[in-house]
C-alpha cells in the first residue's frame, strides 16, 4: 500500500509561524483546486491565521460557481506589508496562477500539490505526485497539525478527491490507503451519493445539446486510435457554455473501443486555440508531455494548452507528437 510521505518540519513551522496567509489556486479552477483552497483556508483559520482566498478565475464550471464570492480576484497590495505566507495549491507550474504570480512576487511560498510535471518552484513544498488529489495532501496537513477534520472540512476534501478521480474511476489497484482516507471522510458524515448528485446532476438541456453537437463534430484519426473534436468560434453560441460539456465529451470519446487519446480543440480568437488532451489509462500516451511542449501543463492522462497557430499548422505540429506515442 502507498504511504503518504511525512509532512516535513519546515512545512509545519511555516504554517505555525504565519499570522497572515494568502491561499491561491490555478486559473480556470476545478473542484480539486477550489476545495483545496477552502480546506487550506479553514486549516489556517483554525490556527488563528488571517486568511485571504485569491483566484483569477473564471469560475466557469458549474460545480464550483457557488464558491466564487469567497474569492478575491487580486491580492490587496497593502497585504504585502504584513509579510503574508502564500500557499499555492494544485498548481504544476508557477504560471498556473495567472497574473497573481506578479502580485505575490517576493513573498514566501508554500506549495501543496499532487502534479508530477513542471519544474519545482516555491520556497517550501509538500508535493505528493501519487496523491489522487491536492485535497488529500491537505488532509495530511490536518493530521500533522492535529486539527480536527469536521464534517464540513471532510466534504471539501472528498469533493476535490471525487473531481480528480472521476468519482473513483481513475483509481487502480494497490491504492488501499486512498480508501482508508475516504473511509475516514465518510465517517464524519460525508455522503458519496449526495456529492455524486451535486457533481454530475444539475445539467441543462442546452448543455446536453451542446455535447451532442461536439460529438457530431468529432473525427477519428490514426485508424480510430485518436478522436478529435473541433469547436470553431461562434458555431455553438446558441448553447449553454456555462455548463461545460467537455468532461462528458472526454468520457464519451474515451469509451470508444480502441481509443488511446482524445483532443478537444476549441477556437478562442484569431489563431488562438485551447486544446484539451485526455489519454486512456491503458494507453502509453502521456498528454502532459505533449501539452508541455506547447507551453501547457497537466498530468499524464489529462492536460491542456493554449496554442497560437493557424489550425492547419497546429495540426501539423501536434499530430506527429501524438502518433509517436500510439501503440
Ligand atoms: Mn488536482
């Protein structure tokens, strides 16, 4: 069974010594990011630290939109005089926090994360690449600092875990430690059933129609080993984009027999394209690597990048990188 590494004394003392903290997460936050930020904030607050939650947004995913009012979009410049500790969660690279990177320059930074890609940054770190979510790393901080896991905290931790594991789907064998941790969360009163309904329910008909359009815009590449959906700007303006259909699109396309990778190429403006990558868990494809070669980031099996190239040039550069990894 995997064991989480012990939280180093320098991490504990950085938290203990802080009187003010700024907790930041990545742009376009997902459930793991937002719930990590909140769980981290509550941990610091229970140790009497004054906490400021900051995220550049946008809060476009429906399952996190209700938390938007808790977050400032900028770091208050006056805060810097109080020499706050910056806690950065769920970020594989420093630029994942967007313009906030400039606003925290010069401040001591603690990084809590579970990404393997990206170069190391931050003055103090607790990074566990094998952890299924950043919230589970934060659970280790609660234990190390002997702060009680209330039902409310446990729910934040579970939500982040559920987001990043596709509700348990991405967990392989010999990871019993994760089920032990989840058991502790459930025993505080967290209902997996209720969290599932909150995560997966609540869609609009419009968003399901949008998903249908994306599915019908999908073309197979490399004898069907790769599926590519292209969304041209302005084509789907009739549909509800606030309820992102991308997660459903990926799982539908990865469910096709023989598919090793999925590309979702979305036109932003001009020659700017947002490319989402997913790879099936039984393929050799490392989409994190491919995304990184375009300046993007992510994991082996899920990644993204914003690419500035005409579409044909983008394809010409991207396709050989994917083809080279297919089995
Ligand atoms: Mn995460």
